[in-house]
C-alpha cells in the first residue's frame, strides 16, 4: 500500500502548489482591479492641472487641463492650444464650449466624462475579460514617477495599450495605443503636471465679457431608447451611453424661411470594453455622401447609407471591429 500513500502525498503537494498559484493569481488580479479603480477615481476626485499632447498619426494637438472643485461640484476646464482658440468647461455633466471667434457659448447637458485622463469608465472591471494585463517597470512622465501597465488584447478586434499611472494618486499620466506589431500608433501624455489644489479662478473662462456672448443650448436627451441596436458587438463591449441630439438648422440652409428653426436629429450610442470605445451615430441621409472608411492613427471612421438614414461608426479599434459593428446595426420599433 506504500505506493498509494506516496501517490496521495504527491497529489496533496500538487494541490497545495496549485492552490498557492491560484491564490497568488487571485491576489494579483485583485491588485490590478484595485489599481484600475484608482485610475477611475483619480480622474474625478483629484485636483490637478497640466498640459498634455495628443499624437494621432502625423497630427498632434496640445491642450491644457485644469481639474478641481467648486464646493461639491466637479469642474474641469480644457483649453485647446493649437489652431483656433476654444475652451470647454465642464461642471459635473454640463459642458460649455466657448468659441471666441463668433462669441458663442454652446451648452450641452448630460454628458459623461470619458476624455483623457478619465479614459477608464464604468466597465473598467471587465477589462481582464478582453486583455491580459501585466505590471511592467516603473517609468516617468513629465518628471513624475508612474507604474506601467501593459494591456495585451485577447482578440484582433481591439488594440493593445500601455498605461502609465501616477504611483500615489492613481492619475493616468500617459497612454500609448499599440498595433499587433507592438508599434505605437497613437499616444496621449502630460508634458507638465501639478497635483494638488488649483486656483479656482483658473477654472473660469479665459475670455473677457463672456456674459455678453450668445448662448446656444444644444438639446441632448440622455438614456433614450431610440430603437437602434447593434446585433453583433465585439466581445467585451457593452453600451455605456445612448443619447439623442437636436442640432439646429438655419432656414436658409434648409430652403425655408430664415426665421424658421428646424432640427437635425442625431442618435448616438457608445460602447466600451472599459478602455476602447466605439460610437455609432444615426442621422437622416441628407445631401450627397460617399460610403467608405478613413483611418487616422488608431481612429477608424466608417460611413454607410441605410434606407433614409446615414450611419457613422467611429472608434479607436481596428477596421474589422468597425466593419462588424456597422454591418449589424438594426432598427426595431
């Protein structure tokens, strides 16, 4: 019977070893999820100001961001520093866009925060389903130490990512998008960053006499059920937003009396796997448009006619994912 006892002993050791590995893996997964949660929270709850550069293909854009609080209200000011000057100020879910050339303020309600550095959304806990996530070396961005996380996609319908996360606050300092050859095809990173309380005057518009500017309230209905659906989403993508916008059209543009106001309705659905996003836009098919796709860095845009509607799908995902989505958009009454 000795062989039976020996087998049981070896089998027991194997079970202990496997259990130890599972526990270690579980601890590692919990640590990663905790870190991803900190990235989500830091973008909303940390006060900071800085300048970042967005590089997409051969194009670059520099912006300045200031994030703080007015009492319990989260306030964020984004200044576009290249080309025509414009500023966006977000107070919770209300965004005001300041256009100094025309002295117009465009106001939209019910908008979510999904811009750098708040790129991770409510689906962040699902990221391990779509990516192999591993800690890499420590690094630095804008002179600030950060932890690198590598995201390797589990299929060909999304890109890989490299994130750099500030080690104390959890704020996302930089992100690179990687193609299947591990080449950087898009990146956003701070070039200067200051963490801590910000001067509240820096959260106000930079332009003078804005009280005299014209205000245009852009009608946005949130959490709508338009009837449009995507039947064949890439695995891991979940709907995070569905809105309906009514964009004013002047009377002259529509061939009617100039004093009349018409609206151009646009339905938007947004889908995310926690990091990658795909947006679907449905609007009336007016004018002459050419079906096809456009690639810029990691961004793919595809347009298609469907009956009396024009479909546009935009996402920082490979062309195959965009094609899969646009070919499975349906309307159900």
